[in-house]
C-alpha cells in the first residue's frame, strides 16, 4: 500500500480500487462503475443529506435527464458557462433530431420552466425541491474517481421565494444544514465566496465549502448559490401579489456530489487503508471468528451478530475459514470498518468479546451483556477521534501569510489579505501558482492586500482539484 502522506495521489487511486469502491476500467474515460461497497457508502451519505433536508420542507423530485437547446439557452450566462461541457444528443434512432438535446449538466434549465407553471401566488412560495441524480459534464482534463469525472452523482436543491430577504434566509439555512452533514462526515472546511469570474454561471454570488486533502490541494465539496431574480426573469417565474401586480421570485440552489465520498476517503484514511466515519460506513462493526478445535464458536458469534443488527448497528459476520484471522483483520482494516469484534475459544469460554478500534488504542475485553451498548459508545468515540484528527490536519494545512515571499511554496490553504481585484489574483496565480478561492466568509477584519497593499479582507488561495 502506498504511503498516504508522501504519495497521496497514488494512495488514493489504489485504495479506491482495492477497497472495492469503484472500478474505472469501464471503457469511457471519467465514467466509472459504482461497486457495491462504494455505492453503499454513497447511499449512506445521501441518507445523511435526506435526513437533514426532508424535515425542512424540501420535497424530493426526479426530472428528465434531457434538456432541449431552447430550454438551456433561456439564461445567457448560464448556457455560456456550460457550453464547453455539455454532451449533446443529436439523433433518435436513424433520425436527426429537429431540436438538439443536452444531457443535464445541472438542472436549472430543466426545472425552471416547470417552476413558472407551478408558482402562481404567494401560497406557492417558498417552493423547495431537490433531487439526487446523475449529471453529465464533458470533462477534458485528467479525470479522477469521485473528484473529476464525466458522470457525477449529484444532489441539487432548488428553491423559490417571494423576496430576496427570504432567499437570503435560505442561504443561511443551507449553511446550518451543511454544518450537520459535515459533522456526520467528520469533515473540516472553510466557506469562501467565489470571485465573480468563478461564480456559478447565472448566480449573483456563490459560496463554496472548501476542504484540503493530504496532498495539500484544496477540494470544493459543496456550493450554495444566490440567484436573486436572474433566472426567474428569464424563465418567467412570478407570483401574484396582494395588490394585483406580479413579482419575480428570488431563487437559490445547493449542490453536493460524490466529492463528499472523495473527501471522506482522502481525509480519514491512513497507510493501512480507509477509515469510515460510522455514519458513512457500509459496515460499522465486523465480527471475525477465530476457528477452534475444541469449541464451536459459530453459534455464539451468530447470536451476537443478531443482537447487534437488532440494535441498529450495521454489522458483518466474517466466518470464512479459508483465510487466517490476521488476513481477515487486515482486509477489514483496509476497508475502513470502524470496529472489529474478535470471537474465538477464549471469548466463548469467558462469555465476552475482544474489540479492536480502527482509529487505534488498545484492544478491549467486553462482557457479553455489555456489547451493544459498548459498540455504540465506541462508534461515537471513533467519530470524535476522526473529527479531532481531521481538524488538526486541516489546521496544519491552513496558514496566514503577510507577504508574497513568505507565501511562496505554500501548501494547503494559504490565507492572506486581498483587495478583490482580478489583477492581484492573477499575480498570485502567476508568481505562486495558487488559485483564488475567494474571500473567507468567517473573517470580516480589514487587512491590506498582499499584492497591492490596498484595504482588503482575508481570502483563501490554493492549488485545487
Ligand atoms: Zn490588491
């Protein structure tokens, strides 16, 4: 197994493959096969997202994957922003289509014509929907599993509101939702407002959640966008006000993708392999039996397996006797299972189990009667440990700088004063090869721009995926 810190890129490619997350041998570049173990992890992440948006009046929908050129062309900035990335369907069977159709690169153009039919009066607002679907981008750069791909597993929430202020409240709510999701995934992040030239096509402004992978490059793992009335004016989404006049709706969106899984894999893993946060782990605890000549360990192991499943713990029972216990331990460690329960002769006779925790520490002997309770509290401990490790790693890769000289060769997130101009951003890009992630939303202090010396605010710069 590759060394994660020194050769992160190779480590990542290797673990995605050998842990059974994804198979990239499919004959189309950037379109990979979701393997059962990887898909299960992604579905658990989707479940965490649903758990957080469903109670807040978001309704799940499913829109067609095809969008006509006319639909897509309604908002000029939007279509311009995606023109280099769209897959076009131009034929149906043997017939040339009168109207070319795009595979959705995102669903504004698919949804907003329907929004204009659905939104009539105040009573229809706010409108909150989401879907979890594949979106397609014709990616020409080097592709990387879960990070830069052509078929993307995508969560997109779309809302419409009566006023801009209500849409702003929605933006705040997204940040609260995100806080909970990132807590379950044990992911540290900063919030950056993307520069105008890098915001979502058609948006008034874009806020991005940025994290850092061990190689020192930042990864955008989520975005929220304020559209104001930019789309509603073009797609004619308006409602009747009490005074008899019509008003355009204000809109927002929230996007997440399989990059969340990439971040979980990259940030929590170690040289032995994956470490899944318990909320994401396809298997939270594995019971490994150690064959014995004098005692049949299986009935004892099975009864504990059933008890753990009944307690709501995602448990696997590994009774394979054609592998040594050591081989099996390594395999489950590599697959990132948070807890391992060992059951052999000693455990059966002592009416207990031996528990080993993936994040380290001594193995523990737990009495039979306390297993389910102990496993639950150990899972919480694993999550706490992952959060602490990830935060420490994040802090070690985020640093403030006060001069360009000092910032040369910076790894991870480089924080520095910036006036907001494209010129100063270009200097940093050219001299230091660091891209501009934008103003850091957690800081409001006035600081001098690291390039021109004018008044500015703290911004984040990095090499990014
Ligand atoms: Zn400047």
